[in-house]
C-alpha cells in the first residue's frame, strides 16, 4: 500500500471488480480525501469528486452509489491503512506497558506523517458528522473508539503491573 503521484492506492477496493475499477476507486478516494479535508463533507458535491478523479459522475455513481458510500469507503481505508498497521506495530512492540505505549506513540507519529490526509480526514469527519446520528457518525465513532481502546488497554495493563500510577 502506498501512493503513486499523490494518489491513494487501495488495499481493498470498495466493491469487487477488475483492476480498472480498483484504480478508479483509488483516484476517487484520493480526490475525495483532499476535497473533504479542505472543505468538509457537506460542501463537496459528487460531481466535484468525479471531476477531481477524472471520471464521469455516472461512473462514480455506478462504482460507489452516492457521496455517503464514498465517505464510508474512505473510512474503510482509514481502518486498513492507519488502525490495522498501528495494531500490528503494537503487537510487535516490546511486551511491557511502557514499550507498548512508546510503540503506540511512535506508530501513530509515523503513520501521521505517511498518512497525514487520513488523520486530517478523521479529525474533519469527527467534527462534520458529530450529532448526525447516522452511518457516517457511527463509523467515525467506531474508529475513534478503537484508538481510545488501544490506549486504555495499555494504561490498564501498566496499572495492573504497577508500572503506571493507578490514577491515570
């Protein structure tokens, strides 16, 4: 997984399909991330995403359905490209709570540099979707809660082993 000329290459396409669809989906996600980070979800139209991805709007609709589906596919990529590598890095980190916490901070920092757009997207979407009570807010909450759960687990492990203060 990486980028090619600033475009996101998907680990997993939003819908099954041939390599053309996967490449197109990568362009759509890449364009949408940039637009949503800069302007917010509500300010971006599906036509703008299609134009920025250099495809026809009807092709984008055929591949994704609607703007919500594009946003959900983006959040899936946050899961695959940010959270899963972070969890793997923690699993490989030194077994002490201090080692895990250092691994988390280092991993988060490294991913924030490599995947800055996805981190900015999560911040933007957390604000844009707050209070919507829909799939987008729920998916954003789930992703944010995964990060909190990681930190809470490390702190609890450290507290139980007497390595961290119990009032943290």
